[in-house]
C-alpha cells in the first residue's frame, strides 16, 4: 500500500486502510463517488463507497466494526445523536445513527445504527423526483447534501436536498426537493422546485435553513432560498441577478449573515437578514488573457466567527472548451474578514470536491488539475481560518472527500490515470490522522 507523504515542517501523519477496487479517475475530475464522516467524538470513521458499501471503523486501529449495503451509490454521510421510539420499519431504536445519502435508481436516504450497522429507516427520494429517463449517472436521483440540527425542543432534525436531471431534445429539466426528517425517518416537511439544489447550511440556532440552487432553468428562478427550519416556510430569497441558468455554488451561515459563492458572476457575497448585500468580492471573474476570456467557478464557501473563505475550481473559457491559459485565481482559497477585507489567500492547486471544517479548521481534499496534470496537486491541505495554511499531506492518488471532528481528520484517496500517461497513481483507500 502506498503511503501519503507529509511535507517537511508539517505534523499530520495518516494511517491507511484499503477500500478495495474502483475505476481510476481520468484527467478531468469525476463526479462524487465516495464519502467519509467522523463522529463528533472523533473515535469512529464511516466511509461510503461507489458500490454502496458503508463501513464503520475505529479511528485509531482502523479495524472495521460493521459493514452495511446501501441501496444506491453511497455519496454522502452525516450522523444523528437523537433517539426515537420506533424506527422506519416499526421496530424499536434509539441512540446515534449514521445517515447515508445515495445516488442511484432510488435516491435513497437511510439511517444505520452506529453500534451495529442495522438499518433503522429508509426514504427513497425517487417517489418525489421521478425515475431516471436514461441509464447514465447524470440522470440518476441524487441526494446532494445533508445537514443536521436540533429543533426548539432539542430533538435532532436531518435536512436533505435531492435532485434529478432529464433532457428531451433541447429541453432540459430539473426535479428537486428539500426535506426535513425526524430522527425516526418521519418527514416533517418538504420543499419542491424545478431547479437544481447544490448546498445546504443551517443557522447556528437552528431557526433557518439556507438552500443554494446551482441551475435554474424553469419557474424557480432564484439562487438562494432561506426557509424557516421548523415548517419549511419561505423566509426570503436572493439571486446574483446574472443572465443564464448558473446561480449559486455554495452557502454558509455565520450568525445571521449568509456567505454565498456565486456561479453567476464568479464573485463572493456576504448577505445580511433578508438578503441585504453587505459586501461582495471578485473571485474568478471573467478575465482576458491573450485571445481568451477565462473564468473559474467559486465552488465552496465556509464562514465562522467573522471570517469567510471561498474556494475556486477549474479554468474555463467563454467561447471554447479547451484553453491555452489558466485563470490567475483558479484553485485558490481566499479569506476575508467580516467587512470584506482580505485576510489571506493560498493555492489549493487541484480540484476540491468538498470542504470539511471544524471551527477555524478548514480541510480541503485536492484532486487533479486536469489542465496541468501535476501529481503534486493530489493532497489534503489544512488551513487555519485566521492565519492560513498549517498542513499539507500529499497522496499518490487524488483526495476526493474529507471530514474532521474532535481532532480527527479522515480522507478518501482514489486512484487516477491521466489520459496522456497510461500510469495508475494511488489506490482506493481511507486515510485517517490526528490534528492534535
């Protein structure tokens, strides 16, 4: 088994265990194929795999405690602390559960007992979204985001966003729903639209839920929707006001404010209550380099204690698929204070599928940079939200998922084979380390 490489001066060391086989990624980044979660206590790590395998293992020894089979590709993980008198099958159940989001024929959300792996309840989003009209991954029902909070009575609530895409000739459509579940799998409410949700975030007091919509092609024509978390009622909306169907890439609460990464104009925003714009910053806006007009999408945002970090993705050209140059702000993390003043920025170098965060700790699993094809971009990079980079651990393969809690960081490595090399780099493996 290949081992991650820690750069000189950095401290995190990763323990490793193989996850079996998966088709190597290619030069261009692939869709989300794996997931990882860390229990709040930091002693349990759960992985989700493309074949539906869900495995819980001890964070120190990496010995498997149990394995379960999810009905779909297992592409998202969250955990619930709450208890319930009955589970979704009518049996008794209580204590912590692992919730798994699926991408597949049924778009299943299911909860598994943390101690045993027994399935507590299951919900198939295909019932609202409809069945895939083509047998390809892009058409499958897809649970894109999970978020956990508590209600006014202290009960756990799971929020989930799911979507399905279809195309009929030149007509493209999205079907989507946002759900609130009790700990026993009962649906409290749902919010359905014909747009494509991409991100969820819950206000710290649990009162409001922010939903980011990436593609708006139908009647729903706003990039950010804020819902009352208790009943799913609409509180307010916001949109970057740009042409086309691209709108929002990610959302993050910080107190009552919401940070938004805009796919419409490639800027970052901080919004106050009701959607009042407090400030905005250029991130990877359209920039002329030579004969090309280049841009990159701000794909992720994280906010905490008056600081906001945005992460950008790949370079694209306005008028062509290929590019001769790269946008100067592609694959970067840029951080700002509560007034929009720059604090620091740094390279992430490769494509980041999703951020993991715990307080001021920000973890970026970095995959390939398909325009450069430099294996040194394969890494897990950790940043301090106030001061910048603190850690970089390089992988032979690409890092595609990460999670962090209570001083434990976990990441998924997937093998990659660049189209012009013919060499497979890395393996399918779980990597776990301690930040303390």
